[in-house]
């Protein structure tokens, strides 16, 4: 099957030109992230506002927790100006790097800066793994091994077991989005494990999301991705305002849970 990277560029026709939104999600993303925005706008209902601010927090901009919290609080205040109902610290590696305690400090900074409900990508992933019945997983990322190790440690602290992991170590010069959906498919297939309950494809700036609908029926197990999990967890939190959980197609069984 030929797979197109359908979400590389934003589809502006999906945006609600009237500005009306039943609910608004604010996202803090790494400054180099180019795939979160088009993917959220592609999959989420048109009348859910998606508002984004960028933080220089990964790669050459990596910093300790204390200076990161200052930036997070400032960014949260800016998103509060857009009347966001929910604000997400949306970077998988960074939200797991400092462990569950560090993650809570990030969420507290979001709440201090905005007064809005706060969530992290790590939190969304954990909720998605649990509701999908995944305790033992295969972890697949574009990261260097040290980033995988941080994620494995974070997940282990919360009761999950990583039975196998793949750190693709994509060169910075190429960028994570250079890895096509077809290649992600090949990687997951080559690293499937019978003992795993499911698969976690980690990173918010990849084309992994395009593989979920193919991999789940093929592997017979749930597949969780950072952007997919964050969309699902966001909709769950906003369901009261939305009058229920909206239907979202193309993102696997998670969206039916």
C-alpha cells in the first residue's frame, strides 16, 4: 500500500473562518515542531479552536527544569489571552524527562500562568495506555537512546513495562518529519513483540499518526501515538462543554473508548 504523508502542510480549508468555537485547546509546542498544528486541524472537529505557542526547549535549546518553568508560565499566560479552555504542555520527551514530579511542576506552572485546566502530553499518553489495556509495550521513537531511556524510566515509575524499544536517532539535519509513514510501518512491523500488549509511537513531530489505522488491525493490538493520545484526552476533558465525545475517524480504537 502506498501511503502519503497527508499532514505535512496545514489544510487551511479545515479552519473555521468565522472564529466560532465550542471549545478551545491551547498547545505549547517545541519551536521546531511542524506537524502538530496540521494534524490537530486535520483530525479535530472544525468548531474546536486550536491555538499554539512555541517554546525553544528541545535540541540546542534544551534547558533545566527551573528555567523551563519560567518559559512555561509565560507561554500559558499568552494562551490564556486566547480564552483557551484547556492548555497542554505538548512535548512527549520534555514532559517525561523530569519524571512524574517534574511533570507536576510543569502543570502547576501552566495553571499559575493561565488559570485554565492544564494537561501534559505525558499525562495524555498514560491515560491512553491505561484505557487501552496496555501495560507491556514496545516503544518506538525518532529520538536518541537517552531520550528513550527517560521515557522508559517515567513509564516504569507509573507501572508500565517496556519490553522492547527502538530509538531511530534521526539526524537533526533531517528532522523527525523526514521519516515517512511507510518507514514507520516497516519499523514497527520489524519490532513487533508477542509479549507486548500494544505499541507506543512517541513524538509529537512525526508522521507516525498516519500508520495507526493500518497497524492496529494488522497487529491485533492497540497503537498509541503522542498526538493521537493528546487529541483524545483533550476531547475527553472538553466533552462536557461539547455535549459529549465527538466522533473522530482515522485514529484507531482509542477514539471509541
